[in-house]
């Protein structure tokens, strides 16, 4: 398994889909199911973190009088 914290949103979602598919198949042992569940929880957390960061970036977009994107507000701490 790749380092989950280093995964892009797309990579984490694809891995999470594989985990769900494997769990739903019913073809894994109890120990494997527990490990997959733990991996799925970590992948879900990574997806949520990346989504939250993307939402924050979108919220920073400023619009001009015509409603067109005109730039971004400065990020705090920069």
C-alpha cells in the first residue's frame, strides 16, 4: 500500500473503492476484513482532508463586479 498521506484525492478514492469492493465481496478473512476496514478509514480521512483543502481554496477566489474570477484573497500566513 502507498503512503496514504502522500496520495492525491483521485488515488485515495480509487484505493477506497477497491477496499469497499473487496469487503463487499465477502471473500476475505476476518483479519483481512479488519485490516481493510482500517485502511478504508485512513483513505476516507485523506479524501476528507483533501476535499476540505480544495473547498478552502475555492472560497478564496474573488469575483469582480461582473461575477468573473478576478484572483484570490491572500492566504493567511503568507
